C-alpha cells in the first residue's frame, strides 16, 4: 500500500475574539500569526498568513462583509480581500503599543482602533488616512463601539478604569463618562438610539439612558459576565421564558451556561440546564464570548477551552460544535458503523468525537483526569476509554450519532494507561495500569442488547473478573487476539508477555528488545505478534514458540505505535519523531516513509475497510491518510503507456527525418540522451550544421532552456562535446545577450560550461600541435625519400 494525506483536523483557534460574517457561513478565528477563515457547514478552512511572524492582536470584519482588517504585534494594520487570501494594503497603526480592539461603523467606512497605549485612532477606509486621535483613556482600550446611528457620530469605549467613555467625533472630545461598573466592562449592545446595555466582570449588567446618560436598570447576574446579547424584539422566544414585551438579553460567563434576563424586572427568565456530570466543572467550561447571528437565527458561544458552539436562538438547542484547539493528541480511533466519526483523547479529561463530514464535535464529560487510551469494539458503536483517574468508561453511540456513557469500572490503584476490547463480540475488556496489573472486565448483556441499552439512565458499574500482576514496570500496551483467546502485553521492562484470556495465566515471554516496549499487536491473518520499542525497532514473534521471526530497523527514534495493514501483509509504524513508516513483512523492507507530523505519534488506527488510516500526534494534529495504491498504479500505468506511444512516435519521426518535431518530442519526454541522439542524427546529414542551426532557432524559449540544461551534461564528456558546442554556437549566434540572460538556470549553466570548454580547447590545441609535428615529420620523410631516389638514378 501507499498512503497520502486526505484531510487534517488541526488547531484553528487559540484564543481571542471570534467573528461570524453576516450570513453566518464563515467564521474568523485568530491563531497565532494567522487568521483562519472557517466554512461553518463543513469545517473547511483557509488561512490569511502574515509575512512577518508577529501574532495578530485584534481583527475586525466590516458589517458589509467586504473589508477585513488585522492588527499585529509589529504595530501594522493590514487590509485583506479574505475571499481571495490577498493582503490589499498595509499601513502603520501609529499606536506605540499593539492594537487591542477594533470596530467598524455601520457604513463600513470608518474604523476605530483601541490600543494598549491608551489612545483610540479613527481611520477613513475610503480616503485611507487617520481622521482622529482620541486621548484620555487610562490603560489598555479593550472595547470600542460606534453608535449605530451614523448621524450622531459618536464612539463608545472602555478601558482599565471600568468607565464607559462617549466620544463626540465632530469635536474629538470625550463628552460623557458612564460610571457604574466596578470591574472590566466586557461588552456593549445598543437596543435603540437611546438605550445601551453594558456587561461587566463585576457580575452585573447595566441599562443606560443615552439622553440623560444615567443608569436606568442594574441587573445582578451572580456570575462574571463576559458577554451580553440583546434578543431581537421580533421573533418567538417563548421557549426561553420571554412572555412579555420589553427588553430581554442573554448573558454568558463563568458558569458556562446561557441565561435569559428580563430588563424590567431584573429577573432571570430562563437558564440553560446543566447535565449532572458537568456541575463540578463550570470553571473549565466558562464562556468567553457570545454573539447573535440573525440571518441564521443562531447564538454562537466561545468557551475558555476553545470550543465554538452554535445554538438555535429560539430554543438554545445545540446545532453544531467545533473544537478550536486539541492540545496533545494521546489516542485516536475510527468510530461508527461506517467509520463516519473519529474519537480523540487529548491531554484533558474530556473526549472529543468528530463527525468527519461536517467537523461537528461532541465533547464527552465523565473522566476527572487526563484520558490516556481508547479502543473500539468491532461493530464501531461501543468504545472504551481509560484515564489517569484510575477508571475506565464504556461509551455507546446512538443511531443519531449522539454518544453516552453506559458503564464505568474502578479498581486499579494507579492511572489506567492501556485498554483493549474483545474482537469477536462485545463481551469483555482488558486494561493495564501503572500499578503493573492486568484486569479483565466482563460486559453485562444489559449494555450490549439494543433494547436494554436504550433504557440506561446512568452508567453501570463494572467489576474486574480477573486481576493479575503482569510486569515489574509500567505496562504500555495491551491487545486481544482476533479469536478472543489470547492477550499480549508490552511493558517498560523490555518484555512482551502472552496470557490466556480465560484465567489470565501466563503462556510465554518474548525477550529481545533492548528498551521498553511501547506497542503490541496481533496479526489478523497469522499466528504472529508484532512489537515496537524505544530501541527504534519492530519485531515479529511466533506465538507457538515465542521466537523472533523478523526485526525491522529504520526508525531513528522510539516506535510508539504499530498496526497491521493491507490485510496483514504490511506494518505501519509511528515514531516519536513524527514519521510514519510502511513495512512489507515478506521482504523486511521499509517501502515508504510518510512525514505528516512534527512530534510524537501517539495515535494510529485503520478503518474496517482497510483503506484509511488516522494518526494523532503531540503537535495537536489529527491526520487522515487515504490508501492511494490503486490510484498511483493507474497513474503509473497511464504514464508508461504514454511514454511507449511517444517513443514509437519519436522513432517514426527520426526515420522520416522530421527533426524539429523529433527534437520537441524528445525534450517533452525529458530524455537528454534521446535529444543528443537526434542532434547527432542531424549532424550526420549533408549540411548537418546548417540543419541543426535551423532546427535549434525554431524551438520555443522553454525548449531552448531545456536543451541548455542538457548540453551542460553533454559538454562534460569529450565524446559529446562537439554536439554541445554546436548548440552553444547556435544559441550565441542567434540569441542576444540580454535574451540569454533571461533564461532560467543560465548562471549555473555558464559556470559549468566554461571550465569544460576551456579543457576541450586545450585538448584541441594539443591535438593541433601533435598533428603539426606529424605533418612536419612526414614532410621531412618525403624529402629524404626524394633525395635517395635522385642518388639511385644518378
């Protein structure tokens, strides 16, 4: 087999403000020095990459979706044509410190930038100059917002002193201070021309009358508020507790749930329900941003864990969830009857289940510490996770793709580092731990029968059937044989061991690795066990006699994961250097090295059809690899056929003495030797030099460039130097020096031609001297003969 990357799930958001365009189809997420544009429906993304390596500190998309501006730590502002990935304009921000906030006015002609230098600049985007420099804020200006009514020409801002400033843009002065918050103001929203809603980290939201510039209502929210969004006057929000006319707004903050508030009574009329297992984890799930997308009737939230969630605005039902950042990927497996999903264990207590078609991500809560390993049952609906919290959990996917926890097992004394499921039926699970023990857990029928599984409300508790101390050091890997009768384990103590499934009795030990064993795998077709180790090798062992059958050497780093592919005829291994290697078992050779990751490959799994592979790495990327053997074979065959046809055509052209076409064809085949043969054939003709000159002159520029690169090689061999020099002469005679200098590769060509040409001339000079000497000798001999003849006649 041969594999090529078909798709990557990689980090696209690492914190900062997120924005959705007007029709809700695209989302903009900052990620270091890039700004990623994500298609919400499919999860496909493209990046706006800055030339300088400085991080983006703020960005904004204009209300008409046309202008995108980014500000970086290099104190530059850039305007982008985001659909074409082009930077249209770059100019200096004129701030003395990075820009922290940006906003457009409703006409998309004015841009406000709030800096870390306590100033606000206003830019005319049409005439391209700075119109205002507003001074007077204290500390970082982290919030700027234009009044929606353009006739008022007002700008609202907030900085470190917790006050909201109103700036009159006609006089460039601060005309009012709205003083009421006791902590950072996090968002501003205009209900109408004279009503403003502000939210703060002081756990309150305030409604301001912009005529009197006084506070009308204060709503205590009892949590740190990061965003407040006004609900539209039109629309049915009765399911969110909106029963009366009047202002209502949604808050998002530290508790990680959305709440709906009525301004008139300052009462919470709706609060998102929290699943039982999430109640203790509010701090990790706190929301950092919330926005309304009226076109799609959606509310979008961004969590502190970099998850972006789309809710129906009228019911707050979850529509879609995207994971912006995965941290280290510790394991990854295909999931679903048709391998439509992947389940991922990242460096966290939550599992992520990605739907491959849409990039929709479910986050599964349950474990309390980092999940270390995963395994999936044969049908692809049930899977097991194990974690540092000393537990394992069994999960089941429903028909609608939703995953729930159906069972959990406790009993290990340390973190559970490896897990393997039974292969034939969903009957048992094997786990191994840092406590050096192996445990076998039976799965009750209530979990496997569909009718009973549907009734499960809370996870069942599993108990280990057998516990056995297996090794003297951490057990890194455990696997069950295809017939469910054997278990193999690999440990840090450099040993792999074979156990009986029924009673966990030891059947044999595989010794030979020089360092700890990272992975063990049974062959799907032979009675063979594969192991991979920190010593950089893979070994195949016979299960009957525990002998080492083969050793594969080639990795320069620890081999962390191996799987059998191509129906058991090949091995695929992943190393701690981020390289994948494909090995053919029969020949013992590495047939392909795939460079797809920058760090340790912890996760490696193939799908049921054996034509896709998924890898997960410490570089927080998940890569899907497609088996492209057939495609590559077809392409190679088509190329071969094309070559044969062209070669036949070339021989016909030479036979018919159609040299120009023959030259063109030989150049297109990229065959320097064939081109040389054609030139030799031309030179053999009567008036060969003349014919060669005519044909070389009629070539296209790219063809002449190709011939130039070929003749550099010919010129290095004294046998072919005459043909090379003949072509050089033609080019020098018919091409102007300026034209020749435009040729690609002219500089190295001249540098290579000169020394060899000098050597050929020296040889010719020596030859000329030698011939002159012979000629002189011959002449003298002739003179001697003539004198002798004269003597004889006399």
